[in-house]
């Protein structure tokens, strides 16, 4: 039996969902909690908006985080495609075990002075700006420096080339993607 048709989100909510996602996702939760976002030339992206549904899917072994299983996926640089974010068990379990020690409360507490200093330096840089892209100018650089510190990456490698290379493993640049494709911040979940 085919699934019943569900309405698409109203165009006015879709148009502003990047700037203000809350009304868009509230609409999805009420009207289409498992919404298939189908766009020409792009893989279908399922938007699951209810907590219990997300929890159930995340623990379902039939699903995968491996983007190579998505029809039309275009891989990034050779050797950088396999990492924790895109891995399924048992690879995910093995990789997670390797990094777990860096994220225990004691290890994070030792990083607190570094995190505070880095956050203050980033805030000093943007203090006089009239408009600030909080993600690009604060959250992303802070997260990047924290990950580098945890992994032992030297400060001199905190530059655009290193960031671009590492980001290409998560969201490949447009040159590696189909026309019209836009990176998504969440993993691609495929059956």
C-alpha cells in the first residue's frame, strides 16, 4: 500500500528556513514528521522532526551514515572520506573508542582555560563589527581550534588551507558535487 501523500511545507516557511528554522520545523512536526525533500538533480533528503522518531532511526541498524550509499554521491579527496561522522559500526565503534578519552569531563576541564582564551580572542576580533556571522566568525573557528587542540594539531596549522582541507571531508566544495546541490549539516541517512 503506498504511503499517503503529505503536503509540502508552505513556500513562505521554506524561503526563510535558514534564517529562522523554528517555524519550518514546527510545521514539519505537526504536518509531515517524516518529510521527503525531493529536488531535481539531488538525492532525496529525509527530514525527521520528532524526537522519538529520530531516536528510533539512530538506533536502527538497517540505516547508514555512509554517504557512499547515497545515489549520486560524489566523494571528496582520496583518503579523507572515511571518518567518524560518516562511519557505520563496526568502524564507527572502533573510531569512537579512539577519541573517547579526549572527551571525558576531566580532559575537557583541562581545556577550559584554552577555550576561554580562544573565545575571548575571537570576541575581541568581532567586538566592533556592526554585523556578525556568528557561525563563520565565532562558532566555527572556536570549534576548529578546540578540535585541533584535542588532536594535538599545532597552532601554525590553524590557517585557511588546513580548515578547507578538513571541511572538505565533511562537506565537499561545490566542485565535487552535482549542480544545485547544497551541503547539509546533518548526515545523510539512507535505507
